[in-house]
């Protein structure tokens, strides 16, 4: 029998010890309806009302109330560093202008490997390096367009 997950609990709100874990990369953590395999081989059919982006340590809630903790998988990434804050903003603009997923931090930007973008960023004076770590890209301005507004939040739906 395939288990079914119909809800989520954000990491900050998890009060119980998870029953099992699943390791997913950034793309796999963006889901609504998909079959996933847990660490010890059990299969779960994720069947959520809306598409969600799960963060590291968020939990899926099974129909019987058990929790499955989502662990962000390590991914091969390019670390982009700049001369100063203004240069980092310039680099972020060029990355965003190409509609790339990016994790933007105070002193660096993480992107997926792309040789064309790598060459462009080098030409713009970025310091680039290869890293392997979890990837949590920005969700984008329209990522909540089909989901209910968060409490105190906004919605792009009319």
C-alpha cells in the first residue's frame, strides 16, 4: 500500500519527531502531486491541494498524522562572489535578467552550473567557484499566484 501525504508543516512549526525522511533537490521540493521514495524505501504519494515549495526541514503530513521530514539535497552549484555590495547587485541583475534560479545571500549568489552564464559572469568581474551544498533559490514574484495568500500576506489573484 502506498502512503499518502496531504499536508505540510513548515520547519518552524514542527512540534513532533518525524517518522521518516526524504532527501530532495530544489526542483523536487517544488511539488503538488508526485510519488516520492523515502530514505528506507517506502513510497509516498504526495497529493497537496496547491503547489508548494518545500524548504529544508519542512515536513509532509501523512494521512495518519505521521510526519516525513524533507531534507534539502546537496547539489553541484556555482558560487558567485563580487568586489563589493554594488557589484553583487549588478551581478544579481544580470542573473535575474536571464530568468535563472538563484539563491541570493549577503555576500554571494548560488546558481546551477551553466557554461554560458559562467563566461558572462567572469567577463563582468565575478569570482566564481564550484560548491556542493543545498540549493534554496528565490521563489520569484509570481510563485504565489495560484496559492492562497499567507496570513498577513498578499495574493496576485483578483
